[in-house]
C-alpha cells in the first residue's frame, strides 16, 4: 500500500524571514581566537616546584580587548607567553586561531608567531642600528613581502600611530613612548590574528601611557583587532573591555566576558 506525503504547502513570508534570520545568526557565530583548557605550567626553582598556572580555562573572542591583571607571580605573563607560543605548558591545551599550539614543533611555533601573532613588550626590542621604518619593515622581510609593499605597509603603520615624520630616526633618537609606538607599528603591520602586549606601559609615564592605550583602543574598536595585555596597572585595565584577574596561577575573577 502506498502512502502519500502530505504537501507542506508554500513557505510563508514570516517563515522565510525566520529562516533567513536564523541563517544570519549562524553566520555570525565566531570561533574564539584563543581557547585555553586546563593549562598548567610548573617551574623548578632551587629544586622546588612552582605552580605558575594551575589548570587555567579561558576563551577570548574575536574583537575583544582583554587585560590579564594581577600582582607579580600571579601567572599573567606566563599565561600570555603560553598563548603566544613563547613558553611551553605542562598540561592542558592552547589553541590560537584554531591552531593547537601543543601539536606544533619549535619551527612551526615560530612560523605561527611570524604570521598570526603580534607582540609588544615593555623593553621595546627594537634593533638599534635600524631606523623606525626599517624596524617595522624587518618582520615583513622575514615574511617574504616584496620591498615596495614592505615600504608602503610600514609607512602606513607608522603614520597610523603618529610617527610618519620620525620614520627615519633610529630608536636611540626617539623617546620611550615613541619607541613603544614603533614596536606597536611593527606588531600590527602584519595584520595579526592576535596582538599580545606584556606590560607595554611599564617604562612609560602616565601621559605617554594614556597615549599608547588610546592607540590600542582605536586598533581594537576601529579595526576589530583582538588584543590581550598582561598588566598590573589600573590605567591599562581601565582601557580594556574585559578584565581577567589572576592570583596564584588561577583566574580569580573575569569581568566583562563575552564568551
């Protein structure tokens, strides 16, 4: 005996609109830029184990501006370095841009850092014999970017940070704040998936600190850049949209999470 399937009839405009809205919502679902699951890190100090990270769970979504805050020894810099592939971890998983860092060897980690992650350190780490322009171009040269394109992108990055007139100067001819902005230009010129800043304002006065943070805030709000900074400075925390407080290797409080 043959059974006929009832005709569902035409889709109403209301149903069609609902389907479209559902599809649009699905398309807006984003994969987190950073996912940490049960991350542990143990150091040996005079044969005594130091638990720098004690099973940290953390997700950071695309477009967030996050501060990892806490006193010295809280684990914030260790976590930042683990996310950046600069430091290993003893247990758990860390993924950045969908890539499992634990599955990469040292060469692959270096490649990931070169192409997906920008770094800003408190010590600037500029090459003293190179000009600001050349310092910013250098990372593009490592990526194999053609010379003309390198110059154009470096010039644009420096100009966006208010350093267009100082591009020819070497680091020793620049103030601390200007050097940190050059370091920031170098970090963003590759258009990284993630920008990591480790105590970026530690060597700056309050005025220069605010100027640098305004730049980072603009990168986050206008370009949608995902930024994570390790800090103990309340001024820095005030500029970030999410504050993750760490204590004794654990997340103590997470304010403003969108995850």
